[in-house]
C-alpha cells in the first residue's frame, strides 16, 4: 500500500451505479454493488478515457475488490474479485451491513 491509497485492505466499498454512454471497465453486473477491498494493485491510466483515444486519461489506483457471487447474481456461494479503478468506488455508507 502506498501513502496515497484511499482504500486500505478491508475497507467496505460500493461501486457507482452509473451507466455511462462510453466504454467503462466497471462491469454492468457489478454496478451499485458492495464489496471489500483486498489490496491495491497499482496505478494505471483510467481506461474509460484512454479507450476514447484521448491523451488526457488520469492515472488512478486500481484496487482488487472482493464481491460475494450472491450479491452480484443472486446465487452462488463463492466470491469474485474484480480489479477496479478508484473512481468507480466510494466507501460504503452502510459499511456495518
């Protein structure tokens, strides 16, 4: 973890439920869902911007976030880990859930 990491491991987060009119690496099935940060993966250009061919993509921390399969698809007793850019996440306001 670096000094600038916003979400340390174990932080409960929620993904934003937005549906942008352009490319995003936030899968539709994970939008608006709650998960837990596993670890930071390192910084990278935000794919949402770089995929548009623009040269001004911000560099953001990517986090490995664990989700219960049941929370994503309504069934399953396993977990799924997604690598998600920081701007896709917010601290879960209902983190005691």
